[in-house]
C-alpha cells in the first residue's frame, strides 16, 4: 500500500504537468496567431496612413460613394466611404489596397479616416475563385442585390483600423463613429 500513494502522486504530477504544458502551447499558439493578425493589420495601417489626407486619397483614385451611413438604432455608423471603383470589380481582395476608405465627418468640417472596407462583386469573385472570400481570418459578408446602394450581390468586410470599434474590429457598425459632424461630401 505504501507504493500506491507515491505512484498516484506521481501520476497526478505528470497529469498536472501535461495540462500545464498543453495550456502553455495553446497560449503560445494564440499569441502567435494574434501577433500575425496584428502584423497584417499594421501593414494595412502603414499602407493607408497617407489617406488621412483626403487629397492623397483622391490622388490614389478614391472618391466619395453614397452618403455617410448612420444607424439610428444605437449601432453607430459606417461612416462616409471613399471608393476605388476600378478595383471593386477586379475579382480580388488585396489587404494593402482596400476598395474603400471609411471616414467620419468632423464638427466644423473635414473628414477623419477611421477604417477601411474590402468589397468585391460576387460574380467577379466567383468567376475567379472556388471558395468564399476571406481576409484577416474573417469571411466577408454577402450583401445581396436590392441593397440600398443599388449594387449587384457583393461581398464586404469593414476593418476599423484607425478608430476602435467596441462592437468588434470587423463589425459593420461602429458606435464610436457618427455622421453628425459637418463634412459629408456625398
């Protein structure tokens, strides 16, 4: 009987050590995944940093689209979009060249860059790819024809890289953004 207790204690120690090792490996894996995602988002910030200046966005081919989209249900706003129409229909998604820049109209005029949006027409994507479009590990959302923009079916994903979104980095609506400032050009 004296050998049973030390053996049970050893087994508990091995089991505890194994669980600790597994937990450590999971945490390391998560931090690597998070770090990789943050690194990719940092590259997008670097690629879009010049577009805090609206003239630079215009020079790069971005222009106002629709009106600043504000939701009255407390979800927040999507902001004023500046779109490069030439790449919306190319059937591709490039993280460093978002199809849309998202701005918040500011009191007293002007616009503040708050995020980006990736947009691709469904027909163009589906003609080139056999899978659902993803970016940053996120599936793009399908918006069907008959939408308020008058567009055919398209995939989209917002990324709030310049203004934190309490609802989540990739949610459409940002409660920290409003269209109530002056400067909505559309």
